[in-house]
């Protein structure tokens, strides 16, 4: 068995048998469903934006996500360590500029679909298994996001608010560009090992996922809650 096979096996074991590592709660099962997303985008060049006392707070039932957008200064940007290239396609999808220092998007979910589930396994060799599942798989076409986020308490590096910092992202191929198999018509499922960026604390990592109609309305949002993780905003 090669290293890749071992990694995939470990990821699958973590997702399917998490109770062995006290991780049975590391899924969206039993977790209240967010009714809206609030996404805060900060340029890696703008360290003052991270510490801004006027940072928008999430409302009731709203899930806050924090994206650090790569800046013009590259690796020399003050927030470069937390930046992710996945922020660029997300901004494009929302129709927002990529060069702005600080901007916020708010989107409501049109239903509390209980058929969406996300989960994560334990960390292993710098990776963490993450999955997203939608039952039934019919309908759509869907556009889905699965995020690995680090829950940071207020006060981290001077932040006035708790944050869910996006560390990695996956977009499953559920967009209707190919016909679904009979199995996929009953269950859309994606499971991948996601790399943990240097500096991220695996104990604080959660997964967040949502599905939307093509490039339009969000239909459902789900988030994991792991007992070992610090609370996020």
C-alpha cells in the first residue's frame, strides 16, 4: 500500500469511525442549522482591517465566515499566513471586487434542508478528512462549497470578534455538467483529505458546507461542532 492509499484509508476511517477518537460529534448531526451566511473578506495587505472595532457581527442564526484574500504584497503582506486563493473564486461568484481591503456579504438560506450533512475526521500527516453529503441527490443542478475553517476566539491577533477563518475549500462536482448515476440520484457525496495550512491548530478546525442553486440562492447550510474545538463567531 503506497502513502496516498494509506492517507485515504486514514481519512475514511476518521470520518466513518470517529467515535474511536472521541470525534462522534464532529459532524453537523444535531447541530442547529444556520439560516444565513455572513462572509467577511479582508485583504492580506490590511492588518488594520483584522483589528477594526467596527467589524460586522453575525445576527441570530447567522454563521460568520472569514476569508483573507491574497494581497498585492504577496508573502510580505501582514496577513499572508492566513490568506487563501480560494477567496478569489468565491468573490467572483458573489460579484465582488478582489482588490477591496474590507467587504462583507450576507446571504440567507431559502430552506432548512435537513438532508445536508458535513463531517470531519482527525488530523493525519498534515491533512484532515472532510465530507459533504446531500440526500436526496435529485434536483439542482447544485453548486456546493465545503470549507475547512479554524475557529478563533475574540482577541486572536487583536481581533475584536470571534472568527471562523477559512483555511481550505472544496467545490464538489455537482453542477449538472454530467449525468448523475443511479447512486448519485439518491445521494450526492464527496469526501476528500484537505491539507492543513502551516500555523493552523487542528484542534480548532471545523467544517462548513452549503449548497446553492447554480450561482444563485443558498438552499441549505451545515456546520460541524467538535468538542475539542474553540468556539467561533
